[in-house]
C-alpha cells in the first residue's frame, strides 16, 4: 500500500476497497458488484494480510449462508418458520400505501411480497423507498394466529371479544406470518454529499481522476490523458440528466462494463430489442417505462436494436430532444440518459471513405440525420485500448456504491455555464450544438470538479474535449445532409484575448476514395444519385477489348445488377454514353473506335446502389481508354446524357453533390453548364470546398478531364 492508497483509505473510511479483491470474489459470488464491494469495504480495508484473509473468509461465509437465490425461496421460508428466525441477504423495496397508511415491503429474491414493516426502518433507511437497497435482514416468524391473539389482548377492555378479533383481521391487507426484526444495509443507505465535496479538496485534479478511474476498476497509469477523458466520458450519463452518448469502436474495449457493473441506477439492454411501452409508457398499465425508473439506459449493441413498434424511432427522437414524450393526451417528462454502445467492423478510414462513423446503427436509424443530431457526444472507441490485465487496477478505489451515489446525487446540479467566465462558443453553433457541448462539459466538470472550483485552463481542456465530441457528430451529419449541416467549424472565443479557436478532429483521413494521383487510363470517378435516392461516388473502369467491332456488350459490363431494382435505366444510360462517345470519337482521337470492343466495371464505392445519372463520366472514361490517357487526378464528373445526346439538368441538390465529392477526396468537379446559376447561389463555405468547372457537352467534359485543348 503506497501513500496515495493510504490517503484514500483515510479520506473514505469504510468506503474504499482494493479493486482486485472485487474480481477475486466475483468469480464465486453472483451478487452485484456494489453489494460485494460494500462488504469488502467493511471487512477488508487494511494492509494487514492476515486481517484481510479473515475478512475475505467472513464475506464468503456471509454470502454462502445468507444470500438468497430465487430458486431457494421456499427453502429459506421454511427455515424461518422452523427456526423461528433466520438472517438473509436480499434486496428490500418499500412503498407507502396511502389508503392503508402503511409502509409495505417486498423482497427481490425471497418470494415475500407486500408485507407491513415498521416505519422506523424506513425513516432510518430512506433509500428503501427509492428503488430499494440490499440488506442483511433478520426475519422472524410470528404466525398469523399470534398476531390475532396479540391484537385481541391489546383491545380486550374496549369492546366485544369476537368483534374486536374480527376487526383486527380486517384491518390490513398486508398481514403476514413474517416480520423484519432487524435490518442492516449493505449498500450505502444515504450519502453525505457535502462531506464528499469537502473531501474532494484534499485531492489534486490528477489525484481525483486517478481515484475516479480506480473506483471503476481501471488503472489510470496505463492510460494517456486523452484516454482518461474517454473513460470519464463513459460516466457522464450517470451524472448528467438527459444526456445522449454514442460510443462505437472495436470489440474488447470495455464499452459496456460501466453500465452493467458500476451503478444500481443503470440498466444495460443487452438484447437491443425494446418497445415503446417498455421504454417509455405502457398505456394498458398506465406505468412509465425504463426512462422513468433509471438514471441511465445503455444499449449494448446498436446493430441489434430492433423495435416492434413503428413509432419507436420518433418517440426516441422526441425524448432525446427535450426529455419528454407524448402518450395519449399526456406529455410526460423524465431525466434518464441514454448511451448507445456498438462495435465497428471496419477501420475508421474505411468508414470515412465510404459511409460515415454511424455505420453500425441499423437501417431504421442510419439514414435519419435528425436522430443523430440529438446525440450530444460521440466517444471514439478506437482511441481506447483493448482490455488487458494491466488495465485492471489492484489499487484502492471507492466502493462502487459510493461512486454511483455520488453521481446520482450530483445529477441535480447544473454546470453547463461553468466556462462562461472565460470563454464563449463561436458563431457556428446551432441550438443542439450548444446544448450538446454544454451538457458534456457539465458532466465532466461535475465528475472532476464537483465543488465547481475550476480555473481557466481546466475549463479550456474540458470545453475543447466537449466540442471535439460534438463535432464528430456534426461531421457525420454533414455527410448525410450537407445542406442542413454545413457549419462544422465548432470552436470557442477566449474572452480575455478575443481569439477564436476552432477545434479539429484527430481522425484525419489518410486515403480518400478519389486519389490525388493518376489512375489507369479508362478509369474515371463519377457522382450521382442512386436508385435508393442517395448521392454516391462511383469508379467507372473502362477497358479496350482488341479486335472488336466498335460495340459495348452488356456481357462485358459488370457491377450493375447487384441490388439494382431497375437494370434497364442503368443499361440505357450506359448505351447513351457509348452512342455519344461513338459520334464524337473522331474529333478527339485519331484511331478508329470500331477497331475495339469495350468492357466496363461499374464500381459502387459507397454501396449506395448503382446510378443512371453518371453517363457523362462514362463518356469521359471511354475517351480515356481509347486515347490511353489518364483522367486528371482528384477529379469527379457529374452529369447525365440521354439517347438524344442531350445533357440533362442535374436534379440533385447541388450542395449535396459538392459536399459528397469533397468528402470523397475530390479537389475538382465537372458540372453541366446549366448548373451555373445554382452553383452561384451556394454559400462561400461550400464553394471553397472544391473547384468547379462547367462543360456544355460531354465531349467538352472529356477534353477538360483529359487536359486536351483541341
């Protein structure tokens, strides 16, 4: 035990535990971590090995003799009856029946429901009324007949014997032969938050972060500063009301551990399946669902989220936006936070090149930018280390129950403007951006600086991190809907210097779909709307087949049938492109196009489904192949030619085209002449994304793409 461990034990007597003991005991006891750690805090907070050994033996004995398993319920009740009393470990929940004016208790594992308890027990253990607590309980068997006789003896001088006895039997619906003789919580029944805030003053910022991470079972010495913030962000849904977090990353990084083990106020939805009635409100029973009963609801694998109700996504969006939802004629408000956890199966660069970083979400969500706009922070799971033995601490931390009670108690406080003395957010923030950054900042500040004693540089660190996590969301929204989410340059202004700082993302795309180098002759990049109505980037790979007759046979065309609903439209567009090429070939190249046949591979780079709106690019590709001349690097071509040879107007939103092309790595885009007016109406920010040049005919587009001036 080093000096820091000793400091923790002295600052939190009975509330600190050596975390490797938790793992050791967990293997043989199927009890919640927070219950196990409470017992460890009682009997094993020592550096004396012999005392610790005796403490562990005592805990094992308590659990083996007194912990009630659900399948042992009748056996335990029999022991209570035959022995007259018995001590058990179980979770007790109490409610107040207002009509009867009685406190009524139920056990979680022992099948005893709705029996009356003494009000003194409740007064001294208020948490019994708020979700219940795990306790060591001494239960006595008194029998119903004994209760009746005692009632009669008390009232014998006040009236008729039979009448009094009958009245006593009818007085309560909660008569039971069992009664609680004594109760001792093995969870924290109450937390003195003021005392906790006073103790925080004894620790530096780094020491406090170390304590928080060790309390969750992690070893901070194995993490860099950024990774520590990532781990702390996982705790924000516990401490911040109505907070929406996404963490996506590789398997084995411990994404769901915090939500299943650290807090009795959190529930982990491992299956991913839920319903509106389960999540929000059951119209039949008139009961609020999960959002009204937990501080945090975590979905373990977002790819498996399913809903049997058509309005699940819409209800979820409403709740994530303002913390309320409508059921029937009522609007109901709750403050549960939601965390979405999921695995990525491709590298970050692959996702950025082809889709977006929300790719693991199911189809119901994945194209819904309004849903993702409600996400306050995106935790990049690929920046957290894979779990290994060294990442699990063997040092002292707070017992989980103390940590979770601290987070629960801090939820009522608001630190969203704690940076306002030093900084203000820049002009690119929309309302949801502002809310997102402030809530992330507030959650982290409440964790690290719960007394709100935070200086300028400490505030800057948390603010920049909060902005980064929101910008990651905004960048993906920009890929989905560039017209609505073009302002991604989120940052802040230093009120002291007036200097603006724009926060950048660390994930810089090293490779792009459209390379900055020359491709093979015949290869050209195109952009168009797919038959699924999505803007996609395609590589049209044209090759010459020697000793041909000047045709393109669809036996030599690949890549257009998979997932295509209307193959005819795509084939017609390719035929129109070839006809246009054939009519103009002699103007651009000396050799006769009839000497060759032509093959095409239609490469759908982003899995959007093929498009019939990229035929001008196919004209360019055919000229590139026959002239053996590469298309200019970083170039993408937009436009559609029809059988008549006419270039059709672009029917897509031009801003979507510009952003999609820039995201794919294009530096220049060729557009039809008839888009000039629309282009001029775009914002300067969009026009600066990529250089646009305009062509009047497909032949002119080919000359521009190949760098030919004649």
